């Protein structure tokens, strides 16, 4: 029997090759892999001895040869195939051990050039893997060092690898090559700036199995993109607490999206992917107190995210109530000691937000397909603000309008957010009409509503929301504008002395 071995990742290589040789298997290898095997004192045949042709074009062409692919693809119980490989003196290859050029690692480097990336697109490796996997009835193929042990165990026990294992390994190969090609495609799409190509191929790597999905009767797993932003939930480092659940991850992602809106010390509390309280302060402890007081009922059992290191003072406040998760860029030693007293509290460390050079895409599955769109990175500072009413906002109102606008884009539509004095005081989420969302927010705000600012994720089709807000005591409103009946809302605001700002941009979130 013969094995073809050519790997970039040499983890576990030598013990595996030793095991194959002990089973009487001849080793054929290339380039650096051949040198590594020889340096270990093991017998190996060079690829050129098999092909009768030298490696050429800086190693780009070495295994693309009939003596290789004929040995891989010949069906063992096909008399015609066997006659042909005998005629051409081709030896069958029974094992293929290959992993690919490090394309992901190459394009992950900050200083990578386009030429470097292209040079690290493997051609011969995927060809050998696919040939072997197609003919897996006769060929055992290994692309992952984790499979070396099980292969050797079966060889030692049975003198052969079982059909079940060969089929499982073949399936793994096609997943691997598909993911490899998808990453190359994604990279070249970015380089060519083709926003929405005729086919959209993405790949994810399994990060962890989950106990269940949204509900206990639903199975689930967590996958991450191969090259990810370090400021995302997929790259979070868990410092303490129970294993994350499906809902934990979903809610934590929502909290991160919101906290990334802020540069000043801020705290966001999230429940079921909607913010329930947001505070901004001169210190983190002050910001947390404002977020807590925004809705001390809903924050219970929720998730808290900060954009500053959690210190001892803030940790003492955080430990006073039941929380599922606390997310921060870092925790002081004193804060960790305080929070770790709660054994089930999950502590996640996530790097501060990065400035994305390209607008990311969000993929949402639907029955039979997927919707793909740009992330909504449009913020307050991007908006072309227009004061539509007679009265201009005061300095304090501008601050409140900004906070409410930063938050409303993260609230499920129809959405209304009230803000006052560096905190949200009322949030109406996911209602079938805008007046209903406003009533929820106004009721939640209670006596704090006087002098507050209101943000709406979309325009007012009628003036009824403005009137409800005015009667409750709201003094400033920010909304996209754009309704054919905008003038009615402007007139109603002027009637009550409310200042109203148009942004020209809506923030639907379904």
C-alpha cells in the first residue's frame, strides 16, 4: 500500500507516518513535508520519483500528474481501470494525508499583499483531496491531524480502515475544501468590491456545541467566521461562569452592538435583544447607576455591557442584582474577585470596538433562502440634521436627542426611545403601531418624562404620536421625516412648543 503525504500543518505528522510505515505502507511526499520525514530518520519516496517529472514553477506544479491522480481515482474493482493503470505502470495510492496552504493565516496578516494572498491559494492540495474523497471506497483521506489517531487504531486492529470511517473522512474533506474555496471567494469579492455577486458563498467554523437553541426542544450550535473582528461576541473570552446558551449569545451580541455606539463611559442593559436601560456618565459606576435606574425591573436577569474596564466600585454595584452576563473590554483584579463570588455569573472580555474599513454584511435566513444587507452603521454624526420646527433644541436637548437616536436604531420596530439627563427613561419596542410604542415608553418614563427627548425609528404618518408625547411633557423629538404628512407633525410640535429634528434616515429593525 502507498500513502501520499503533503501537509502545511505538521502537527502529529511524524508519529502518524511512523505508524503507517509500521503497517507496511510506503510513504510518498513532497517539499517541506518530505524533508521533515527524512529529518526524523524515516524512509520516504519523493514525488518526482513517482511522476518522473521534476517539481516546477516554484512548486506550483508537482502533484498534478496522471501517476498521482490515476493512482487516486482508479476504482479497484473496475477491471478496465485496473488494466489501464497497469498498462501505464501507475501504482494505486491508498492513503492521502494533505492539508492546505495557509490562506486564512496569510490574509489575516496586517501587512499581507495581494500577491502573497494569491500565492497561498493551494491548487494541488484540493485536487488530491477531492480525488481521494471521491474514490473514498478505496482511498482513506485525512485532512485533519485529529483523525490520525483513529486511522492508526483501525489499521492496527483490523489491518484496514472501515468503510464507515472512510466515508466520514471523505465528507470532512469536502466540507474543508468548500470552506477553503469560500474564504478565497470572499477575499476576492472584497478585492474586486463586488457587493452582491450572482452567488453568495460564506463559511463558518464551529466554535461550540450548545445545549439547545432558543427553547429546549431545539438543537443548536455556535459558529464563527474564520477571520473575525476581535470586538465581536464570537471572539469573546469567557473569564468566569456557566457555559453560554443560545439566548445568552444572541442577547450578548445585541448588547455589544449598542455599546459600540459610545466613546464616553457607558453601560447598556439588554433583555431579549432589546435595550432596557442605557446610561452615560463621567465614570463607569455613574453610567451603570443611570442604566440601572432607567429600568430596575427589566434589568433583573439581563445582560450588561460596558465600554470601559470594570473597576471595584462598579463591580460592587453589579453584584447586587441577578445578571446573566457582564461584558467588558477588561476587569480589574479587584472587580474580578468581587464578581467571581457569584459562581454562575458569566464574565466576558471583548476587545474595544475597531474601526471597520469595510461595511460588514448581515445575513438573515428565511424559508428557502437568505437576505443579505449592509450592517446599519449610520449614526447620529452621519445624519444631515434639520430643525423642522420654529424652536431650536437647547444644548441639553441636543445631548438627549443624540442619546435617544443612538439607542432607537437598536430597538425592535416600531420603536420609541425617551432620554433625559444621560439615561434612557422609556423604551417602547416591537409594536404594531407607533402610538402603541410611544405609550409604552411614556408610561415607563412616568414622572421623569417632563423635559425629555423622544426618538422614533421611522417617520410619523400622523401627528398623533407628537400629540401624545407633548401632553406627557416631551419637549424635543428626533425622527427621520419623509412622510407626505410631515407638516401635520411639524404644526403639532409648534403648537406645543416642541423642537423637532429631522435626520433623513430611518432605523427599522425587524
